[in-house]
C-alpha cells in the first residue's frame, strides 16, 4: 500500500478513536464540581403595604455530591471549598427582611402571605345570567342562572341555586358586584379574585359575602363599535331584572349592596328601578309578591348611563326610592365616557363623568339627598377600566359605609375625604423615633 493511501486510513482511525473516547462517561476525577446553589429571593405582598424578601432554603445536595458548607456558631467565618479558594456561605435558615419605612424588621417566624390575597379569605360566589334570554322574568331566578362557588385559589365549583341561597347568612352583608361590557367568562374568573381581595381587605376582620353577577357582555363587532355599545347597554339593563329577582330571594332581613361599573352600573340601576316598583323599557317588571331587601345601598362606578335617567319620570326614575344611600363614583377625566354622547345623534352627558347637575338635584328633591358624589380623577386619571379602580385601596375605603353598612355615612351631597396611599418606589431607611409625623394630604372634591 502506497504512502498516499496510508494517510487517509490513519486519519479515519484517529477520528473513530476520538469519537469512542468522547462517548464514554468521564472519569470521576474529571467530574465538573457542582455549582453552589444560591438562595433565591421572591417578593410577596402583604395588604399593609410592606414588601418582604425571603430567602428560600437551599436545595438538598444530589446523590454523590458534597453537601454545601454552612456556618455554625463554632465554625470560623469562612470555610474551604474543594473547587477553589475559601468563601463564606450563608446559613440554611430562612431569613425575612422587610422593606418598610415604619417597620425595619419582622421576626423570621412570621408567616409569608400569598401574593395578592393577604390574610383575607377566598370564599365568594359567581352568579351568571349568560344562559338567560333577558326577555322574560322567571318565577324562580335560580331556574336559569348558573352558580359557581370559589373556596380556594384554584377551586371553582358549580353548585345548584339552592346551595347558594342556603349559604347566605343574614347577619353578614351581601355585596353584588356587576362588571361592564367586553368581559368574557375567563375575564370574570380572573378579575373576581382581585376585586374580592380589594373589598375584603379594605375592612379586615369584618365579614362580607361577595357575589359577582356576570351577564353576556362579550363584544363581536369592533367595526360597528357605537352600535355594539348601544346593544350591550340595553342588554345590561335587561339583565338587571335577574339581579333584582335574585335579591328578593335572599333572607327578609338581609343587608344588600349593589356595586356596578360602567354598563354594570346600568344593570345595577335597572335592578334598583325594578325593586322600587318601576318597569323597564322592554316592559319587564318583577312578579307580584316580591319583597325588596329592607336595607339596600349602592355604589355606581363610572356609570355609563345618561345623567338624567335617575330623575322622576325618566328611564330609571324609581331607582332612588328603595336604597338608603348611593355613592356615585364618577371620573371627570374619563376618556371613554367623554365619547359617550357619540352613541346617538342627540347626545347626552354620562352620569359617570359629569355626575348630577343642579337641575337634576332640584328635580330629584329629597331623593337627591341620598346620592353622594366622589370624583376619582385624582386616582384613576383618564382611565375607565374597572381594574384602574380596584387597584386603589383609597377608593375601597371610601366605599366602606356602603358595602359594609357602617353607620353614619357621609352627609348628603358631601364627598368623602380620602387620602392617597403612595406607591413605594425605593427603599427608605426607618424613620427616627424623634421625627415629627408626616402630615397627611386629604383630597376632596
């Protein structure tokens, strides 16, 4: 065999040998030293506004790997490692560090509260009228409504209507929450947890039964947006009859508050109008013999209805007859309600943006004294979404007298005083015990 032919044969043999060696397991002496596990940090939110940074325990060493060295009371400040120079390793005991101007430290034994839920329970109901036609009023509201009970973060169970009625306790207020348009079912499931936490943690320790009322608010015509908004508005009002009928089936001494946002406020107003003996434009009325809850209050958030619809003789002229108090949480800078007059050629101002005028209060007479207005523009700016409201604990505080039926609510015509809660953006050292307390800024309008 010539020398020219031997060269490629030798090269092929060397390549095969190299591949065989690489495919074998490396010797134990050449094993790559295990990397030191680092303590991972996670943030958890506690409703008091304190951020926690908690070091997690180190993971257990894998089989065959040396356990990471830890500091003990008798150990020196640094220990030698097998793969490099000596280094200091922290203890395996979890530590808790609190970033808060008021409280610099918290004992390590204090429990870490899950993100977004705090120490408030997770027990509420979702009642859906998405399967109802909105054209008739059944004798039993539970016949077409669907009921879902959430008892934990991941547990949402469908229950019969009688189970819901049996769960209602007369000694605790019931708060119905009605969403606006363009909310799909999955949106309701996701947002209900946040809103429940917003309401419950605003008044810790006081019981409250929260019920989310959802109606068919899905939108499918983005090109014909003004037409679709008008359709959804009429639909929300029509489905208010199921909310009103459900309220009449609660215990006769039940305290009830209805909270509605945008077109959900229209459903709430329609329910109040029916409970006050009125009829809807579709001719819907409550069946004879229905009993209105003896104590009823309402909160209308960014209400997408005409400013004069609550006046006597107007579309919902009976809505203020039965409630004790109504909080009108409007937004004078609402961008969506600014376009509200475009829904029809004549155009009308939105109640959720401009509130009641002087002429409206004169027309309402004594009924107008029940309505208290609060301009939320300082907290929500130009936003209209429900999430921009339920992210602000100050607004939940303003709702406490209405949701929890606290006595002596705000005087008629006077806006409740609420103090903005600043959002922490940096770590602030603890205040000196001799420092003067910071003066609170109160926003009223």
